[in-house]
C-alpha cells in the first residue's frame, strides 16, 4: 500500500494541531510530574515543526507567512531555528550588520565567491577558558581557502572580523551593531567598552 503524499497545507495544519495539543497537555498535566503525555506531545510537535521547516526550505516557502503560524505558540522558535539554519541567503552588499544578522540566525550567507556559514549553537570555550555557547563560523572562498572563526559571546567582534577576512579591509563608518556583552571577568562597566 502506497502512502499518500501530504500537501504543504496539510503539513501546516498538522503542525499547528501538534503545537496546540502540546500546550493543552502541559495545561492538563501541570500538577502531575509523572505524566508522560506532555513529553510525548512535545516530541510530536517538535517532529512536525522540523518536518515543516525542511519542507518549507525545499519548496521555497515560509510558514511564518501563514495565519496558522500563530498556533505554533512558544514552539515556533524551533521552526524558525530549523528553517533559518544553513538557509542560503544571497547578499548584494556586504556589511558587518548583514553578517551579524545572518550568523545570528544560522544562515549560509553568499557574497560573490565567498560563503559564510554558521554552525548550530554548540559549546565552545570563551576568552577566559570557560565553557560558553555559540556558533562557530566557517568562511570559505571558491578557490578553496577556508577560515574558521569562534568568538563566544562576541557577535559584534565576530561580524567585524568576518568582514575584514572577506573584504581584506576594516569597515569604515557606523556598523550599526550592538555592543558585545561584557564578560563577568572584564570588571566594572565603563563608557569605553567596545
């Protein structure tokens, strides 16, 4: 027996229902720590979200444009992450802000002969040797040259460094980027923090 191919709309509806079902199970079993129903519903919703994200990328669609997207509720973040991860984004004008935004989402930024690709979030080591969570970025050129950049919790610095690696120059002018967060070992706040 051959399985019927599920349409994109049917996938959207099934994902919305799975997310609503998960929220309902959380509500019904909020006082029962031993119930497996919320976990099972979360697994089903997650599976539906990941399947929908893959189908969206494959078909050149985005579920965020659908009115059903609101029913994903707090689980929508998992769709967004899966949809954006390594999604090719063609760049006409390269700026640190474009790099910053693409790396924050996990996109694969394409600019001419260059490809800038962020990994999924993973454990890395920060400037002080402490464990941190960040994306590792790989910058490759069509000639085969490759550079890996890892700046835990310093996305502004990373975007500026990637810009320098790709263009061969530092960015002049206002980059429009937020300041990097201070590390707990960097001392008191002052106005000259980059």
